[in-house]
């Protein structure tokens, strides 16, 4: 993630981890929920891979939809994915 941000010419303002918390939990019950509330237009969320956002497709789609509604961009490094 650090290397990806550096290659994009950006800097990371905030890191979150959910060590020991199941990815199947609702994002609002994880640190990810705090980050999602914090996102604004043109912010960039970088994840190592898309599976780090959620454990099932519906949850990941909801998170991506939220990011799209606020105008944030999502990159995943291993998947080489960009969502705007």
C-alpha cells in the first residue's frame, strides 16, 4: 500500500487496521466504518486487496457504492482495481 501510494505521487493521511476483527462484521462495527464516515469527494481509499473491505460480495458492493456516492476513489493493490 505504501509503495502504491508513493508511485501515485500521493501520501497516506490515515491508516486503519482491524486486526482480530472479522471482516464479516458490519463495517460500522469495525475501524473501516470510521474511515468510510471520514471519506469525502476526491479522497482515495487504498486497500491491499478487495477482500480486505468485506467478506461477501454484497458488503463489498455496499462499501464501493458508499465511496462512489461521496465521490471517493478506491484502489486495491493486489487486484489492480480502481473504482470511481
